[in-house]
C-alpha cells in the first residue's frame, strides 16, 4: 500500500525559509523509475508543479522558482525534503507531494499517488 | 497563467455525457503523454487517466481520455452528482523540463 504524508509548519513568516518533508511508504526511491514530486495549490487556484527528485538523484525545478527551491532525499528514512527560501504571502498554498512510477525517460509526469496536502500560510 | 489551457467550467445533467478539453503545444501535449486528475472539494487530486487514455485500476470506464495533436480531451459518460469536481490535465514539457498543468475545469452536474 503506497502512502505519502507531508509535514512541516502551518505558518511561516515572510522572508523566512520553508522546509517540508514528505514521508512515504509502500515503495522505495532506489527503484528505477521512481520519482517524488512537490506540487502546490493556492486557495481557490490551480495546481502548480514545483520540483521532482528521481531514484538516480536527478532533480528538476519549476523554471519560475528555481532559485528559491531545493529538493533532496533520504532513502534510508523514505523521505523527500523540499526547501523554499524567501517566503512571501503569495506562496500561501496547500503543498502536496506525489509519486511518479515508471514511464519513459523524459515523460515522467503521471502522478499516481498523492499525499493529503499541508496548508502553509505565509504571514507575519 | 497555466501552460495548458482548459475551459473554466462545463455542466451537464445527470446521466448525460460531458467532454472537456486541454490545449497545449508541441513541447508538451504534442510530444508527451497527458494525464487527467479529479479533485473533489477539500481533497487531494486523484489520477483518472494516464498515458493519454489509460485508466488506473479502480477508475470506472465511464472516464475516457484521448489526444490529437496538441490537444487532449477527457470524457465522462453517465454523469453522477458525485462527479462534481475540478478536473486538471497535466503533461511534461520537454522544453521547460517541467511538469505543467492546466488551469482546471469545474464540472457541475445540474
């Protein structure tokens, strides 16, 4: 049974950094083709993909936020960590982690399992 | 501004059939596979369609997907009130090296 769960602060002050952890079970991020992604959704708005880390350590970031994002993994603990610097109220959103399993190289974007999401509010 | 373009809303009566579109470009839908997600109010998105037209285990065959050129379509037959949700299309963009989504379509079952 595959599960993912996001954890982190509910409130972050402007200009501070946000660190979110995705703890997963039911699969290994050492298995070829496995990827974990971060996706966010501001209240009432659309989904926005943020970042991805692959089983082989490849990393991808959304172009618009690339300078503020960092993704890493701890395979021994089955965790993926996303750090976003210089938080702003416009970054208020529900943040999801989601798995990609398999797919052909260069076309891995089918998110088959999602966490429940964590609402992060940026406010002083 | 989402990379993929979806109509903001569609509506139909229970039992009817509805389709919703997703328009992209050659660098995403035109050259990569499309996925569709259903997001019920207050919940995380759920994968409905992957690889343009495949359904994960447990997704009823009332849901179907197709792709032609740089556009994709999600179809739902035998509409139920429980199908009221936001629907998102997604794909990989080979030029951006990013996953991209549409702005979402809100389905209302009248």
